[in-house]
């Protein structure tokens, strides 16, 4: 091959076809880049997670609906989203509510933080907006939490055509010593259908957290105990996702970030200003081998929104992760424990 290549480049005709061929090549590459067929030359954020881009693709081009019939049965999507002071005022903004519903429909389970409403009506309005295109999402709310008058609630929204929340699985972590401003909110879910015939549907437990930005050092060093305690309490489960606005970068996760095997799967900026990465999905990569990839919806870019509208939606971007809808064995496990009727 080397001899042939040398012989071809020595032909005089190469002097004539070389320049036109170069121009054609540049035109082809330019076209592919503009149409998004060359991801490394497209306008994606530098921090995009490559394996997620190749594995997820279409579902995260912000489809107008979350119709179960159009989503792949071999994956489940989980997200975390701080909707920033969500209450009556935001619920009255019809444009914002439409965009919020569009964003939330992309995912099967969404852990939401910073619901500030004194009443439930804004959450019900958002749920109604999500389901306005024929979806069947459900929601569960925590109690109102916090030491001050400005209390918050957590929520889980889930696509009931693809996922079920396990009955009686939602609870607040016991924090009788008041180590955290807002106790984490836990719930467990299971895919309704496994992607692999004969396998068990993927089940997992989510720990929904919003730390106090003034107390992150203490709270992150408590959250490692929370993570381990929930794992011990949910002893029949092996897949845990700690999701939320932690108000710190990956390098500042403290003792939470030092749990062996546990890592934040996001590598992109998560605030709308594009300057910080403070929203996280943490999983144990040795146990949750169902994990496929992760990323962030930058709705200002992806929906081509003016910054003013993007800021009205939230000062945070949703972080998402994709998992196989079939259970895998954790790394190092020779034989899986026989499955039972409930987990």
C-alpha cells in the first residue's frame, strides 16, 4: 500500500486535480458540520458527554411529546431540575409553563427542586400542562421544608406509561439532629418493561436533594451518610441515584464525592449563565452498570430562546442520564440473587 500511494502522488495529473479536490472536500465537511453530522465540528458544548450523544440521540432533540410509543423501550431517562422559585407567579406565565412542560416530557423520572408555592395548585397546573398532549405523567410532593419562612418542596414527576413509582416508597430522610436545611426526599421506581426479553425491568431509588448554599461544607459531609444509610435501608435495591442542586462543583463534593465508586455523571455547565456545574446525578458506577450516558439540556441553545425567556424558565438547566431498562448485575457479581415478586 505504501508503494502504491507513493506512485499515485507522483503522477503529474495530481497537480491539476489536487486543488479542486481540496475545495470539494472542504465543502463536504462544511455541509456535514452544519447539519450536525460531524458532532465534533457542530455547536455542542465542549463538555458534552460523547457516549451519551451517540447512545441517546433523538430523544434529546426536545420532542414535542413524551409519548411512550415513540420512546425506545430499552432505555429509561432520569433527570434533575431546579425550577427556581416555582410557584403561583411562574405558573401564571403561560409561555414559561409551555416550555417547562416540553422539557419535563423528555424524561421518564424527574427529581424537581425549589417548589416555593404555599399551595399545590401551581404543581397541578404544571402536571396538567405536561399531560396536555396526551401523556400520563404523575407527581408526588414532599412536605414543605426549611428552617425559615421561605420553605420549599421537592417533587418527582414520572411517565406512568413507562415507569411506576413503587407503592409506599416515598419518604423524607430522618434528620432529627437538623444537620440539613432541607431533608432529602427519597422514592423508588421501576421500568414497566425490560428492553431485553426474559430480563427483569430496571429498578432504582432516587435521593432528591437541594443543599443550602451557605452550608454546603457541612451538608455535603452529611450527604455521604445519607447515601449510605438509604442504601442500607433499601437493602434489596442496588441502584441509587443522588439527584439535585448541590450548589458545588464536582471537585467540591466533599465526603460525598469520596464514596468508593460514586461519581457525578455530568460534565457540563448547569446554570443558564454557563459558568457553573452545580446540579448533579451521582451513581455508584460499580453497582449501576445499567448507566449509558448523561448530559444537560441547554434550552436557550436547544430551543433557540432569547436569554430573557431562558432566565424566566429557571437559572438552572436539567441534568439527565440514560439507563438500560433491563437489570444488570453489579460489576464483580458472579451470579445474581434470584429475583422476587417485589424489590
